[in-house]
C-alpha cells in the first residue's frame, strides 16, 4: 500500500500552502450559518420592502461561500492528504464538521423551493425535489458514518466529547426540515410529497434519540468538571441545534400532512385522510415540545459562554477569536427559524416578536463573526500563519507545529 507521506506534495513552506494545509473543515461552519440566515430572512413574519431580495442575496452569498470552501478543502486533500488524514483520524471536530457541507446544501435547496421554484416554475420544483433526494443521501451517509468513526476509530473517551459530534445528526434533521419546505412551497404533487414526508420522519427518528444520547454523554463530561476551554466553548450552542431543527421539521411536516398530502395519496390506513389530522397535530405538538427542550440548551450555552469568558485568567478581554465562534450561528438560526414557524402555526404575536428579536441578535453575531474572520484572514492568524503572509519566513515542517 502507498505511504501517505509520499503522497503529499511536500512540506508547505509558503504562506498560501500553509494556509491550505491548515484549512480545516470548521470553515464549512461559515456557509452553514449564512444559509440559515437567508431562510429566516425570507420567512420572517415582519417583512419590509426589499427583505426578500436581501434574503436572496444572502442565499447567493451562501452558494459562493460553500463553493469556495469546498474547492479549498479539495485542494487541501489533493495537496496534503497526510495532513487531512491525520486530522480526520484524531479530531472529532474535523470529522463532524464535514456534515456541514450537507447542512449548507440543504439550506440552499430550501431557498430554491422558497424562491425560484415559485417564481419561475417550469422545472424548478422538480429540481428542488431531485436535489433534496441527492442531499438526503449525503445526510444519511453523514449520520450513519461519522458517529461510527467517533465510536470505533477515534474513541477519545467521554472527557474528549465535544458538542460538534451532534453535527451529523443535525444534517439529517436539516434534511428533514428541507423536505418539509420542498413539500410545502415548491409545488410538487402529493405523489412526490409522501415519500419525502416518510423519509423525513425517519430521519427525525434516527437523529433525535441519538442527539439526546450524545447530550447525555456530554453532560457526563460536565459533571466531571471537564468544561470546554474558551476557544471551544462556543460549541455549547450546538447542543441547541438538534432540537431547534427538529422542532421546525416536525412543525412544517405536520403542516404538510394536514394540508392534504396524505388525503390525496390515500393508500393503506396510515397514508389516508383520516390519519392525516391526528398525525399532523401530533407532529406540531411534538415540534413545540422539541423547541422547549432546545430553549434549555440555548439558555445554558449562553450562560456557559459568558461564564467561561469572565472566569478565564484576565477576564473576557483576554478572549482570542477562533473559528469555533461560528458554531453559534447555525444552531441559533434553527432555533430562531422554529420560533418563526411556531408564530405562524399558532398565529402568536409573542413568537413573532421573539423570533424577530432572536434574528436581530443573530445578525449581530453573524456580522461580528465576519469582521473578526476577515481580520484573522488579513493577519493570517486564523490560518495559523504566525508570521502572517510574508514569504520567506517559514521552514519545512513549520506546519506540523501549527496544525
């Protein structure tokens, strides 16, 4: 068998090559978080002229970010396979963040269903339908394969478990949520909707019990007084993600079922008009319960992050920015999106106002993350370029000290 060492193009000695070698899968958190913001902006109850256009601009920006991130990561794989293999073999964060590709792709498909499938018609409803199935295959591979790697190949122990292990589960839940949007908004018929609905519920069935189990494992770590350090504590917000996304998925799927998908399909005892009403309402009620559980983790993560920031030596002023901060955006976003959907389902002013407040706070977090990420790119620090982008200051093997 070929030696991985011999497959690398050589030790990187230029800033651009070191940057590529250090380009971790955490960069996929950026388009992932940006995509959910596009969806929320489009679906928010309180609209103003131009907000949908802003949502579409953010959507296009998401596509660009995802394409750029995937391209650089592929370049990293081809140029430095040993570097990538080592990261995937030893880092749960590196492995789990690969699921963010599927998550981002789902948000892009959701926007296709919400925008051009309705505006342009023609083949776009079918396009969103086909793309959803393609992405669902990716999500299922992630939810089945990545946890297997955690348990059987990495096996780091309870004290090394981090909330990012939930990302593969979130990918399946996001696929389920995307399926609900494709059914509700793209305009595909009941014959095409029903398979999506069934598979989406199966994805929820796979992911929610596992998410609760992984949460329990992480809580066991916390009871051992093994809390995350400041540069990783932002990941605590991911604990909210599965339940916020499951809430939205259950709400939108319940709405689709009640809207007549089962009644029009009308086969057997389950896929019938008689079953549709109780199933739809039960699904939406479960969505409310899931949002409640997500609320606990949303509140806990905020307290945890603030507590960690203030208790560290030197206080919050000593906090250094890292890509882990992007872990805040998507979970906060799906929690907000579920609140938007709850406002629609219950015609509740409280949820409509609260979801708007959550969105405003989310936009602040998103903008600040962008500013600090751009600053980190300019200095090179976010890519572990300790001498910046100056050529001639790095030696062979330098990257091994920084990855």
